[in-house]
C-alpha cells in the first residue's frame, strides 16, 4: 500500500496568494507600496551578521515592546510567524476535533483552512447586504460547540468595518467561554472614529483577543511577523503550539525597528487613506458600487463579472484579486498606480 496522507485534506481549499505578473502593477495582496524605511533596512542589514545563530525562541524583546505599546502584560502577548500562523495556532490551542469555529463569509480565506487543518468545523455566516459582518446572525449561530469566533475588522476582502455599538451588543451576547478574535490586520487604516480599537475590549473583557500584523501598515510582509494580544491563558496556549523559532531573527529586529519608526510609517498610511478615498470616489463616479472601506483596499461586488473584470485590468497591466462569482479586491497604492487601475476600471465600464 502506498503512503496515504489524511484523506480529508483532499477537500482543503488552498490559500490563493495575490498574483505577481512581471511588468504589471500588483494590487492583489494588500501590501504597502513603499519599501522599508532606511532605518528599518539598516537594522535588517546589520542583523544579517548574526543569522548563524538561532533566533530568540521566546521573542522576548519584541513581546516586551508590544506589551508596553498595548498597555497589556507580556503574558497576554504571543508573537507569531505572521498573524496567519497565529490564526492556525489559535484554532489548535482552542479546539478539539468537532468543535466549531464561527466566522463571516466572505472573509479572510485562512479561517476555513486553519479550522479544517485542526479538525474543527468551520461555520460560515453570510455578510449582510452592505458587505459587513452580520453580528446578530453570527450570535444566533453560536452553539455549545462554538469555541472561537473570528471577526475580521475591517473585513478582508470587503473593507467594511463594524462599529462600537453593534460590537458591544454582540460581545454581550457571546458566552464567556467562547473566544472572540478581532482580526485587525488593517487597524492602522481605520479613520471612522466609531470603529473601536479592539485592544480596548482586550482590556475590559476576558474572552476577547486581537490579532495584529507587521505585514500591512508596517510594510514587512516578506519577513512574516504578527502578534496576538488577549487573555493570558489563551496567549500561553498559543505559545505552546508555536513552531519553534518560526519568527526569525531578522523579523524580530525589523519589527522593533518599525516600532521605533512608527510615526513615519503611520504617516505613510495617511497617504494611502487619502488615496483610498480618492479611488473609491472615482469608482463610484464611474458607476461602480463600492462599499465604504476602512482598509488599504476597495471591494467591487461584481458577482459573476469578477473574473472578467480582473482579466480586463490584467490586459491593462494591473493585477487585482478576483473572487469568482463574488467580487474583486483592489489594493490602494501610490497615486500613479491607482490611476492606472482607475483607467482600466473606466474602460471596462465603457465596454460593459
Ligand atoms: C493580511 C492578513 C493577515 C495576515 O497577515 P500576515 O502576513 O500573516 O501577518 C491576517 N488577517 C487578515 C484579515 C489579513 O488580511
């Protein structure tokens, strides 16, 4: 008999990364367009002289910095190889086989994958008509088997965000033994003052956690580092299922250098936010429906035309992220790259 991997993995959806096409502008992965700041690049370069050594397995210095930044204890922090790895660790740390992981759909594509890998049962709750988490419908789907609820705020790929009042009401309905994970990968791009900072909930509620990443606003997608902040008992369990040394030494150094340069990086985010609002307004003027985005991308709910639209922009040298039958997510970049995309979007409209 040949070796036989787990049969259930045959039905596991693959993570689809945004495409990179040589010669085309890449607006498909929600990355920051600028390279690392000179101070961060220098710290990374200096750290390369030490790569013969293993990284600090406990990521102690960075975790201490993050505790200080968030006002939490270091016991409440877990650093991971990107927040995607932390999603997987969280489900492994919280769920026995058959337990349920609840999340909206469409949302971040890792949630069903990490649930299935951990033998947990993914439960998807459709977004509402405004492409936003339907928190009442999600609360109604909680069962005795529910262990984790992911709320992606703002939501990838629709950019929509849930506000404080509805989140308060939702959290009041969630049983105290169910963990709510606010995935705030795009928090730094939020401009709506009514969208709460999830860390405020971590400070005041015992079943709420937050995931943050250095991949988006901090521009370190290639180095893979993110963090969990939440109840100390969960953080400890998340650290237990950590793949040893997976947060590499360059990532640890670069994340700390980025915290040192935070003001400069957040200024860059302001430029992206201004461009986001410009791109959205231009798309609406061209006749597209575009939900309000609180992230560094916009969502076009094009339904059956999603793939066709993406092919059209690709022919115009712009790569976007299409979700078949659903919509297209477009990362906001520099002015000129955004204009290239807007040009393609307008010419699609005139043909269709
Ligand atoms: C990009 C993204 C992440 C993860 O990023 P990492 O690069 O793994 O840190 C997590 N959640 C959401 C919703 C994202 O869009």
